C-alpha cells in the first residue's frame, strides 16, 4: 500500500474542500517465467493465512469454431473427472478434505481453475491442480454423463430471466465477433461432443505459453514459485493455436430488439460499444459506471429508482475484456412503465456530461478506491483481479497504473470519453417482456429513443472484558452488547448490528413489516433527505444495508478509516432519527409487492417457500420475510414508526465492530450507542414448532423446463448441542465431494444444481436437500434423494466426516477474511448465544464432532416417515 494526497481541488466538496490522506493500493507482484514458457505471478498478503491459486488458460468460448460451441466449458467440467496420473480422482473432494474450495469458470476469453486454501496445504493444492490441468483423462463414460449435467445447466439458464436477456443482448449487439455466442454453447453441439473433440480443443489451447498461474495470499513469493515450478515446470506441450478472431465492425445505427418471456417482470438492457482493458479510456468508463449506478448518489439510481420509482432495480458496468467490449445499463420494471423508463433513461444518458459535478466524480473515485482496497481482504478476489489484468491488459502490474489513472481522471476526461462512445448510432437497446404484456415493436423502441435523444454525561459501560483473539466485549448500561476486534492495515471499519426482529416478532396481519422498515430506513432522516444521505455515504466511502430474516433484523455499515466521527454520526442519525417519508413508503411498498410478484420467476425460492409452509404450519416461519401482498398493503407509516421504536432499544442491540481503528474510536462507539433509549427487547411468538406426523407433500405446478425439489426435516435451534453434528451432516451431503453431488450428479447425471441446505435460527431449524432436474427425471431424482438418505448412517465413513469437517473449517476461514465478515461473526455469535470466546471456537466445535455424533443426529432427525417434500415445476403426479 502507499498513501497519496488527494487535493481538495480534486475532491471538491469533501471534508470542506480540505486535502485528505487516502490509502491507495499498490501491488508489488513478483512475476516469474518457467522454462516451458508459462508465467507465475505471486502477490504476497502477509497477514492472511489463506492462499488463492488460479490457473488461467487464454482460451474461452470466443476461441471455438461453430461446431465447437460450448466445448471450452465442457473441458472445464471434465478436468475434474480424473487425470491420466490419477484416474477417477475426486479432485474436489481432496481439496475440500484439506479445508479448501475449488471450482472453475469459463468465459468468452478464458478458462480459469481456482483454489482457495490455508497456506499450510498450499503444496498439496498445487499438486492437485497440476493433475487437473496437465493431463485430464476425459473418459468417454464420464463425458457422456457430464454432457447431460451441462444440458441441465443450459436448461436452468433458460429459466433465469437475466440469463435469457444477456444471451439475446450479446447476440444482437455483436454481429460478427464471437462475443455474441453464449459460453455454455448450444444443446445440439453439447450433445454431439466426443472424447476426441475435447482432447483436440485442449491440444490447441492448453499449452504453457498460453497459460499462467496466479498465487495470492500469505506465502513467500520465492517459495511459492519453487513449488509451482516443481509441479508445472515439467509440463511440456507443443505450441497450439493463436487467436484469429473476426473483429466487430463499427456500429452505425441504433439497434433494437424485443424478446417475449414467460416471466413476471420486464427487463431492459442498453449498451454502447467501447474498448478493451488495454485502452487508456477503460478506467474512465469504470468511473462513468460508478457515476451512473454504483454509488449512493449515482445519477440513474437517484432519478429512476429513488425519486421516480420507475424501476425495480437498475445497474451498469463497463465490460472491457480482451477484445473491444461494451458498456451495459440494465433495469427491471413493470411492462406499463416501459415507455417512461426508456425515455427517462435516454434523457439521463444524453444529459449526463453536462450535469455531472466535481463532487460526484470525487465520490465515484472514493468508491472505486475502496473496491480495490477490499481486494486485500479476500485473496481469491485479489488473484482474480490480477488474472484479469494479466489476461486482458497483458501485464499484471497494469492494475497499479489503472488505479492511478482512476485518481488522475478529470471531469474533462469523463466528458471526453462519454461523448466518444455514448452516441445513439452506437447504441443497442433490448427488452425482455413479461408474460401477458402488450406487444412492443423494435421500431417503437427506436422511436422513443430518437424522440428524446434529438430533443449530558453518564456512566455508559456496565462491564468490559477481553476475550480470545484480543476481542473486546463491552456491555453498556443502556443495554447494547458490543464486540470489537482491531484489524490493522484493513483501511476500512465495519459494523454489524443484530436486532430481534423478522417474522418471529411480527403480528400476522403485518407480516413483512421488518423488511419494509429495512428498505425504508435509509430513505431519509430528520436532518437529511434521502439524496443528502446518499451523498454523505459517498463522502466517507460508506455503505449501509439493512435486511430482515426469520428471527433477526441485521444492519451492515462500513466506511473508510479517517472518517470515524463522520461515520458514527451518520449511523446514529439513521438509527435514531429515521423520518419514514410518506412518498418513500409508497415507493417501497410498490417495490416489495413487485418483488413478491417476481419471486414467481425463481423456482428454487418457491420450492423453499413450500418447504417452510409444510414444516412450520402454525408457526411464523411459514411466512416469507417479504410478507404477502395483503399484509404489505396494510402497513402504514404509523405501523413502521411504532415497530421500529419497539426494535431500536438498548437491550435489543448486539453489535460487532471490526477494522482499522484505535482506542479513541472505541470510546466513540460507546458514547454513540449510549444514546439509544433503554428498553426491553420485543417478545416473540409463543407458537410451538410441531414435528410432521407423516410424509407431507407441498406441490406447485408451474410451466418450466425444470422441476425443483426440496426435501427437509425439522431439527433444533442454533444453540442446541446437536447443531454441530448437524452442520457436519450438511457438509457430508454438500459440496462437489459431497454424497449428493457424487451419487446424483456425477454417477447418475440427474441434475446440474443440487445441494444440502440448512436453516438455523433461535427456533427449531431444518436440514434439507435441493435438486433441480428435467421433469422426466423427477421420480428417479426423488427416489435418488431418499436412497441416499436411507443408507447414510449405514454407509457413513470416517473419511466422509473428516472431509466435511475440513471443508466447513476451510470455508469458515475463507469467509472470515474480510472485516465485514469478522464484524458479522462477532455480532451473530453473541446474538444467538453460541458461547464463542474467539474466532477459532467454531473450528474447535467442528473438530470435536465424531462419526458417532453424526450417526446419532441422522437417527434422530432424518426420519424416513416424517418429512416435508416441496416440488415446483411441471410434472406428472403418481
């Protein structure tokens, strides 16, 4: 890291125009070259115990011929199915058994295999990765099964509205360049692939000079390189092909398209052809995206979402890949608002260069700098960013000059770049219309766009103690409990507040009121309007979030070091003085009802809703935290104020704080939370959760390409002694090395998506299995789930238990890297009375689980005659 002075001239309007010291990331990457031509890039993150290992191949779907459509993705899948050195090896299971995470992804330009693991297991992980990459077996039998799995993945994508729109958008925006082709390919090509096709593609593109390895984390660079050399240095393969892509011609007229879909919401996407990551305009385009939608005071978010409530959500990003990319703006909305949204959005885009201010640009820079600072908190994200710059810019150190370009960008640069690319003749605009909506033609969209484009002090601390890991626990006299952990060098400070709230504490005729409050809370206070609040957050590099669940109301708040006083003042203003403006309440009400409606498009969520309805028949957990259309319609401003006052009392606050702060800030936390009124926590519903007396089915027939199954069993509250064996059981069933994945996907190719799901709360929770498959496979899939569960206790092995334990512990430490995760872990442990005294306690509890403990909970809770199965999709009932 290095510190730079950003003058008030650059950051006008921030901190009264005074100069400010801002931490700027600086990466000192070590770049090595193996004799075979492969690069190894190592970035040391000294205080991080984890290591990310990512193998990048400079080949993706845009390097395929028409007959090969989807084959890069197929090869990615097959790499995990055994190697010539270790046939049939369970690579994912091995990594999970070491406490790590392994996966891969294919994009238009790359195929990437990535592992995140503790540094003590680095060499074993490298060894496994080299087996995966250098000599995949690609057996015909495994290929046949995996192709069916990939077809399930394709079907799943067809049922996701965003995926459908993206596919159509790129197909229309790119007329010749292979970026127009979907990464997953086409069913007809996927089904046709033989072993020799996959191996031929590998021979063409998988060779040392066309690949590189990125390593980031708590490991010495020279040691990392020597280990990489040991396992990749002997990899020999003749040079394959070099990219020979057809380049996209210049677009010279407005391009529009319309697609009808069987979905509950309308989606809009607009794009402008731009540049690749190597171009000097790329950093400016990223700032324009921040100015459009990615900061709280952003233009499009403020005008179309917050003020006019015309869209359900809006986003933008600058896609700058290997070849020339595209700037994308997207939104979801109601069909009746299409004309208004297109016209308003066109106006905002057209007027943007003339209305943007220095203050907005300064806020966008702070937000962008923060995003790069946060890379140091997650080694997997850092490694991926280094990989992008290595692949697309041709130089990993380009990340440093890129960040410096962000800081140096002037408002004149923004205007220049904007005028260069954001032209009507360079625009592609498309709609995915919801079911039952009126027809809108491509010419109508053109007409709308062209029309606009042309025209007093008390004793605050009751008790204070130091726990393990130098965690400070403070109990305030007015009720709040605060756990604090200093993390030097983080550059940010994160708060997480847990309150008793959610459906467990709501009247049944007001279900959803906690969620309603969560969405309305940051929309204005007694001192600040919503717009002013968003600007204040941007000025401190801040973020605020609130969410309501089944038994909790959770607030997340973050800001940059150096803004401690401003941050705490803003947080307390939001918590103690929310104004709940009438106009914002109505906007939120509509948005929630829209979300309830949109939920019909996400069948896994519907399946889970059905499962909870069956398990919690007379209990509040049968309700979704969103509420129902009826209850949301009934909630008044007075209801919101009354319920918030009921929640926002001292005894009901549990806070976790983690980040780069000092003793003075600890005192500020205490004095700030000491302002909260003392009071008693809300009372929860006293209705008992009753065990199902038989097998119960919850069926919802919906016309889709897949059937979604959730089968679940009631368990115990989160602080019950059985919870850790149940967590391990979840791990045994989950993951790529888990029993469900192995038996139902790898062996039988019944599904692409399947996993175990655990719901844990202050009330009895559940453990469930989820699977999505073709309707013709429904009966076999359902029987398969039952068969796996029936033989679980009898067949359970020590290896399975140990793999699950290591996977859970590894995933926990991977998650815990960031200060936001640490603050959440602190607050959550105290809120649910888990008894943790330090971060390692979770690991110790998991390690203490034996195979007998797991078998005991299987007998106790996995009852073959008492469970609920929820099924959503179109299938024939017996």
